[in-house]
C-alpha cells in the first residue's frame, strides 16, 4: 500500500508545530514529523473516538493498557525475536518523559551520564535539567561520512559514570548500530556497572541492508541493566497522541522507576493508546511497508542530490530514520547553516548546533514528505534564487 502524501495546502492547515509555525513562503523540513496521511486502521479508530466525543480520562493500568503491553511484547518478538514479558513494560506518555524518569530515579545529583554526540537535543536537557554530570562521547566521523562509536573514549568515560544513554537508531546520524558495536558498548557497561537507557523510537524505519537489534536482547545479563523506551509515533506519524512504552530488563529497575511520583508521569492519551495498539497489532503492516519504500526512495533521491550538489561534504547516508545529517561546512553558510538557508532559500532545516558542538556547519533535513515537496526543497537548496511568495 502506498502512503498518501499530503499536499502543501492541506499540510498548512495542520495545527501541529511543523507547518503551523512557518511563514507561508517557507517549507518546513525540521522537526521529526511526517507529511503523510496516517494509516487507515489508525484513522478508523480515531475517527470513531471523535465521532462519539470519547474524550474521557484514560483507564488505569489494566484493560487497554494491558493490551498495549501485550501487543508491544508480541511485536518485539515478531520483528526481532526479542522475548519479553508484558508485565515488565509500562505505558507512559512519551519517550522523553521516560528518559527523564529513568535518569531521575536511577541516579543522584552529580552522577555522570554518557551521551553520544551529536544527539537529539533533549538528551542534553535530560542530563543538565536533572543536575547530572554530562559526559559527552563524540561519535567519530569517517571519510565516507558515516559515524561510529568511540569505544576507547567510552571506556574512559565509563569509569566516572552511572548511566549510559544510547539512541539506536541514532538521531541525527541515522546509524543503526551493528551487533558487534552494541556488544562492545554492552561489555563496557558491564565492566563499569552502568545502567543503560536506550531510546529505540526510530527502530521501525530501517532501510535495506540494515537490521535493528534491541539492546536488551543482546543477553540476559545486559537486559538486567537495560531500560528501553520507544513508541509508535515516528514510524506511524502520530506524535501528537502522546503514548509510549518503557521496558525494564529487571524487577529492580522497574521497582526503582516506580518511585517516580505518579502525578509527574501523568496519564496516557486514550487516543494515543488505541492508535498505538493499531499501529503495532499488524493492522498497519502493509501501510508501513509502503511508507518505508517511499522513504527509501526519498533518501536515495537526497543522496544523489548531495553527490551532485555538495560533493565535498561528509554526509551520513541514513541507515534508518527519515532524517539526513548534511554537511554544509564548505558552503560558507556559517556555524548554523539552517538559519541562513531558512532566511535565503525558504526551507527550514533542523539546526545542527542544537545537536551539540559537532553540529556546527551541519543541518538536518527531514525527508518524510511527498516526492513533489521533496523536489521543491532540493530545488530551493540548489539555487540561491528569490523564492516566490506562495
Ligand atoms: C530519538 C528521539 N527520541 C524521542 C523523540 C520524541 O519522542 P516523544 O515525543 O515520545 O517524547 C524524538 C523525536 O524526534 C526522537 O528523535
């Protein structure tokens, strides 16, 4: 099934931040949201809820929440052969909330927390807002543009850390870490008794030739020190619906997390809960297959464009995610190319420096849009022309 690519006149009617915060002559390609119509099975469940004004409080831990935990466990088993018990999962409202909850409940003020930079900006906020010590382990960029973990530095930082935060697949570089890479990180975590919190929100948008491996599936010993946070929001384009799942690899970790005051965790959005069940219960698999084909075409189109237009940049070809980490360093666009590009070429990219100091001279292009809009974006990036007011 091919996803429906929404045209700009419809996208500009949306109330969510990607399009609604833009001037009418700017095309947004920044925040990680998609420009496609949602999968029919998700639309159906939401339409029914809207039709009967089903806006009441969510049920608590049983009923649909249990169904979501079971659906999640079944999906992880089917996709990755990862066998988990639904009772080891909790439904929360969003992934970033889960990261905060883990860091707050599993460490003390001033404990060291390692992140792999450049990284999705809230990873910095989680550590600094919680008054933990930020330990940055910059990824190594190779000549072909791809990134890898600096294991030597990780081993060094681990001596002084309590938690290792990982994003796999990695935002913004689009890396899908391989089994040997994950195992090497896991060994370091074991040697230094680290807790690992892994954000796997991008795990369902993986391109040919790459395989997602849940970190906690590496071994029972690793699972026992790993907390996994994920949601259906990225692949299925439903981040407004606020629903995520957190899995604990041991009862001790789960118990410790449960010390987080319940009011701070809030309550899950009922629409999000039911949409996520539909996303993961197999009803949307054809749709997702079509989406990934479209995204892979888009990714390849951007790769060809970069080869021709920015051949000297070291661009990381995404192995997963719909985000392209583009190197504008030889373009004289300054440390924050996204700003200059938004002003002069009327395309809003993600600002590289927001992802850490390694992001200077880079910008992140979200290519989860229809081919026509993508062409318009690339056309604008090519020419420093006057863009007509639309
Ligand atoms: C790696 C990563 N984690 C978390 C999020 C946000 O997830 P949530 O809206 O569930 O907090 C994003 C959104 O772009 C992301 O890229």
